[in-house]
C-alpha cells in the first residue's frame, strides 16, 4: 500500500507520521519502503496506526509480539516533544489572542489556569521521560528489572485529561462575552483534537508499551 | 428513600408517616409546618430524595412559584399534597400531586415515579446552580477542604460531596482550579481572595 493512500484513509495519521520521523513528500513510495528508509519497524508502525485510527482497538498478542518496542518508544518520546513544542505553543498563542479583550484580572485567571494545565502535563511527561522510558530502555537491553516495574508505572499513571476537559467547558460556556466567538471556536477545535490525541497516546502507553514491557519482564524472570 | 415534609397540618403529616411506615421504601426525614428562615436553613442542609409540600404554606400570590422556590435549596423532586383546592396551572409545576383520597399504594407509586423520573434538565432551573451550590462552590474556589466546608455550614461531609457532585454535573468542571476560574468569571468571588 502507498503511504499516500494510507493518509487518504485517515488524514489524522498526518499527526502520527512526523513523530516517527516520516515526512510528507512520499511520492509513490509504499508504507514498507518508507518504514525501511526511516528505520521504523513496520509491525510497530501498523500497530500504532491501528491504535490511532480505531476507537477501542485492542492489540492482539501476535501484534504485540511482532512489533519492535524501540519504535513504539520512539513514537511516544517524540509525541511528547510535539505536544510541548507544537500543540501547547499553538494553543497558548490562541489563548493569548482569545483573552486579549478581557479585563486584566479575567485574563490572568484564564491564562493562569491554562498555564497550570500545561505544567501538570509537562510534569507528567517528565516523569515518563526520566523514569519510565529509561527503565523500558534498560529492560530492552536485557538488564534485570531492578526494583522498578511496569506495574509501578501503571499505578502512578495519573489522569491528565480532567483539566483539559475543564478548559473545554470554560471556553465553551463561561467565557466573557467580549471574546471573539471565532477565536473561541479555533481554541475549541484545538482542545478537542489535542484531547483526542492525548487519549490515543495514553492508550498506546497502557495497551501497547506496558504489555510489551510485562512480556520482557516475564521472559527475564523465566 | 428519604422524604422531607413541609405541611402545616399535623394530621396530614402523620398520615404520610403512617403510609410510609406500613409500606416501607420511604422514610420521613423531617417535618416543618411553615417556611421561615429557620426552616429554610433546614431545607438547605437536607439531602433527601423528595420533598412533599402542602401549597397552603405559601401565600396565595406565590403559589405558582413553589417548585422554583424549593429548587433553590435542593434538586430533589417536589411533590404537592394540597390540603385545599389547587388550580391546574399551579399543579403543573410539581413533579407529582398527591390527593387526599389517594390510596397508600397510589401515594407510593406517585412518589416512586417522581423520584425515578430523569432530572428535568430541559428547564433552566435543573442546570443552573442553586444558591447553596454557589455557596459551596465559593468555598471550594477559596481552597477550603470538604471537612472545613461541612463545619462552616454545619452539614455532613456527605452532603458537601453531594453538592460538589451536582456542581460538577451542572458545570462540567471537575478540578478545583477549573471551579476557581468558574467562580471568578461569574463574579462569585473576588480575585484577591484566591491569591
């Protein structure tokens, strides 16, 4: 299958590709050729695309066995950078413009809330980057599990959706009337799509990466 | 399930208690014979499944707004049990109307239907915050914890949690930070009180 046909099927995959180092300008190249050229494991690529495209998709044991955890890890790691550098920055610009006509105190209230949300998510990412991902890396390299485990990660995997949901409600329902409805719509589109994207991201962590790590941990103990 | 009675007639209140006693399922949580500030305070602190009210408690001119008045304090369905004739127009505001000649089974049936009916979200009243919910929201926004709010208003923590759940259901806002933004944008609190 051609990569361009894949995007034709689900254009939202356009968000996934750059996180795997795949850039547009595919020409007539097939998915497998592009994967080979960019060093992405094709089985992991298909698994991620399925997780991203189908609500409630549960990966099969075979799919988890076949996919390379390194590629999944790369995807998740790069996603974090995209969220922080692209999505949050874009949303911040939109929010700044949205609340520009508000009173100074209203502006501060709303922007402080957004800032609080952003910091919370960044902390969440930092934990994954500094604790969980290095652990996964060491398990992949065949080191013993030590005293950390994927189970511990699941325990600490906090909910980062609530505040984004609140932001959605605040913008949709309680914004001061001086704000531009057009800009409010732009913010809402961005928030809804970010929220969907984050949900898929969390699913890939919980339903793909964690089971993969469990499998490796068990092998080591056996 | 618990029911709060607002009725001046002792004999009618006793009658309801008797029906509940015989048939189980419902229980009278409190009875007041009038609506003064003391009773209003009681109503505020109550978390019951239904309110039964005799419209005779209210002055004739305000009888059209009984449901509205009570829903300021609670989300529970309001059932009328009139001791005198009531016009159809004012009967319509209630979630159910009991009749002096209803059989005990009928009374239970009407209450059960009123309690299980989906909350009337179509009307603005069902989704606007009540004044008590606003009080609680202000406390939450100011950073008080449930225990402190319970002590402040002399209500149980359970009641505070019920109010908070309703606030979240109505506004769609779950986090304390989000509720603070709501309170500030709606001018319920002063920005200086949350610094």
